[in-house]
């Protein structure tokens, strides 16, 4: 039954490595739900979830700073592209853990327009 855990963990890490934090987090949450009665598996998955959230936090900060810099240099189209890509990376409001960040990014996107 646990045979799918290492594969799912690796897929989640790969997705996070490609800045697809929404897919990575969704995958881990699905596994957490599936292995609700297996503490050792859940512990590994919770650690991975924390890693994904930490990675997303750093990515959000760097991409927002990049967009702000671009906007400040009258490169609004590029700033919008950065913010749009960031929304996609975070699932554009489909992942509860990222909803606040998505709201912030949408507000910044509106300000650039």
C-alpha cells in the first residue's frame, strides 16, 4: 500500500522544483488524506508539505520583488507576465494555503495595469 508514497513524494518535489507549488501541495495533501492512519508516512509528508510551503514563500517574495522592479522601470508588460506566472504557480486561488498570496498578487497585478 505504501509503494506509491516515494513516487508521489518525488513527483511533488519535481513539481515544486519547477515552481508548480499548487500541484505539489495538492499531491501531498491527497497523500496525507490517503494515509491518515499511518503516522510515519504522514510525518514524512508533513515535512515535505512544509518544504513546499517554505519554497513557495521564497519564490513569491522573489517574483514580487522582480515584478516591482520591472514596474518601477516602466516595464509593465513584463511585470504583468511575472505576476501572471506567479498566480499560475500558486494555483490562482485553488489552493487554500495560497489564497492570501494570490489575493495580494492579483492586487499588485491590477496596480500594474
